[in-house]
């Protein structure tokens, strides 16, 4: 593979501090150049979206129209580290198999195109429609690098663009910006939601340490309605990339509003993370539910406790007959995103997920699971039941089934006060560990010896941990493995952990370790896109 070395000018290096959903208190060296992987193609996921080449971060502008899911994303087409942001574009019929499209939005004299959202304006409230095709309205943050360089506070503003060809091309609105900056340095990432209850458009916007709520009737004229979040929840860094959706509580007629709010740094296991809040909305003000009052930094309300699910948002315009809340996130962390050992491409998205809102006693939880469409790509299957584990026990090896691209699930009944360890390994000695400590009621992922880890001091330095939120006596585990990532859904998605890793050979063995316990209903399915 032909190696690339991008020589960054001192001017560009200064701009590396201006991310959308960026790390504001950098925990890694900004000036680290490309790390060349031993074999770049070995790391590329088989069924998670990655750009064909160059840098990607936040998912943006996601909507569904005429049988197609649209995914836009922060993209730098000139290199494999963060640079002047564009909106890349990909489409899919099922959120699993993606086709990359031409760039949708490019920087102009007003600035870079930072994160945002898009909606299909089915009633043409914006007036941009032609009477035949409903316009797609994209809202994004203009980031003016010159303004920031000059030390101004108002270098980020909000703008819109419209498409009359189902998102293939966009025309920027001549009246931009539609929201001026009131003097807040981190003022970005607008996410539009249709509020049918109050017959209006809502937009949530990140503003340093809080979320601002705006309302509109036409997607062009916006009014600030309220603010939320100062002193509530985790605040280890800047709040970014919000989302706001109304969700029905499972097995009831109750509905609540859920604010999804990323922040960086300040995630549960360091660096980037995404928390959420549940409450009520009166058309202007979001009020936190009583069960979540007095939330502090150590709260348990995170969409994903792993280090590598950030800036995720939901798709707009999902048909009512479908009814799902569908979500995807950026599978990386600003601690090391610019330095991971891939060369041609950099960064992947998580698997698309369905979000549900549950209530146990007085506690609301957002749980998640892989979208059901993943089941359509089942390949070879391996099953085994009543596996006795005593000490270190090999469960399955590559000659039985390929573990590099697979969905693995199993159950453990009648948990004991002990630790349950699991590992994925290869003949080269790379080992990715995960498990559950029932005494501490805590899950973990340990990637410290999983392959290439020394490209950044924050990558393999600590074991990631997460609380067990379920109180059942049985444990269910589902792991989605795709070359360089593992997404763990514990207890039917009540606790989720996502992390990337870079083994120097494909993982080939699944093992378990503990004191006299049984693994039941083990199922491993390869994932095949072709």
C-alpha cells in the first residue's frame, strides 16, 4: 500500500483546535502525524460504514425518504486527519449496506460546514418546495476560522440549505445565517425535530455548557424559547451534538421527551461520551423528570458507556407505521481519533440501533439494540449449549467459525457472587477481554493487549467499566464484532459498551474464564453483505 504523509502547515495545525464535536481540552498531541497501519485494509470494517478514503467524524443530517436512509457526516476530503469540514453523504436501503455519494455541502466564504441535521419538509412550511417534491431542509453550523483566529466570540452561526432532489444536491439559503451568534464561543450542532403536539418545529442547539431550545413555523425564522442543563448532569467538557425526541414508554401509553446530549471531554470512561435526560416539554421549556432531579457528574444515564460511541443522533421522518427511533454514532473518541492506525480511511460509524424508553418503578432508561435489519445478513452459524466453564476454557476457534465479522450471543443463568471473564484472541497474542463482576455489579472492556495500542497514551491505558443497571439474576450478552470494533449489548441493551481496537491478526478464538459456571444458548452468526 502506498504510504501517505500529509505535511500540515502551522496555520492548519492551529485550526485543528476548531472541531465540530471536538475535544476542547485536548488530551492528545494535536501535532501527531499519520500512523501507518501494518495492513490498513485488515482493519476496515466489513459491515459498518466507513468513507472510501480520508477523515470522517459526526453523523449529520439523517433522514428517511422514499425507501432510502440518508446519512451525512463530517468529512475532510483532503486528508486522514481533521480538516476544513464538509458534509459527506451515504445512502442505504436498510442501514447496513451503505453506498457513498458525492459530497453534499462544501465550505464557502462564510466558513466550514460543521454538524447539523436535516428534515423532509412534507408540508412545505419553508416555502422552498416546487409543488411536486417536498424539500429537504438541512441546518448546519457555519464555523468561521478567520473569526476565531481574530479572537471573536461569534464565529459560529446557524444556516440552512434546501434540496429538491431528495438530498443529492443542496442550495444554500440566501438569507443565511438564520441564527446569529449571541456571543458564545461553542454555539453549534443544530438538531431539528417536528413537534406535532404543539404544531411547530423545534431545534436544539449546543451552547457551551447547556442546550438552547428554539422554535419555528417555517424553518427559516427561529425564536429562542428556553435553555436547559447548566449545572445538571456531566460537565467535564463542552456540550455538543444534541438530539430531542418524544418517545413512548414501552408497554404503556405514557410519552416522555428525551434529550440526547454529547459532551467532550467528560465521558463516563474519559474523553467523548453521550448522556441523556428524560422529562416533559410544554412547547417551550424542557423540564427534567422528578426521578432525575439533582443529577451530578457520576450519573448512570449514558447511551453507551464505552469510549467509542459519540455525537450520535436519530433519523428524521421515519414513517409512522415503522415507529422506531433509529440512531447511529461516530465510533471513535477525540482523545485519539486523529491518531488511530489506519491510513487510507479514518473512523467508522456504529451499527445502526433502535432506541426504546423503559420504566422500572420510577426510573426511566433509554435502552438500545442493533437494528433488526442486521438479521438479514446472517451467514454461517455456530451454536452450542450448556458449556461448562472451570478456569480458562476455550469455547470456539476459527476452524469452527470465523470470528472477525460476527454477532455472538449467549446467556448465563443464576449469577453467582464472582467474576465472569471472556476473551477474543488470535495466534499472535492479541487479546480483547470483556466481562462482568457480579460482586461489584460492573461490566468491563480491557483492550490494553488487543493489538496496536501505543499510538496514543489514552487508548489502552485504562480498563473501561460500566454499571449493571438490570437487577435480574440472569445475564444476556450480545457482541457485534467487525474487525476493529466490538459493540456489547448487555441485558437486552440496558447497558451498552462500544470500543474500537486494532489486532495485528484477525481474532480467531473465543474463551471464557471463571469458577464453575455454564454458558447457555451460545450462538455465533457470521455477517455477510454479499
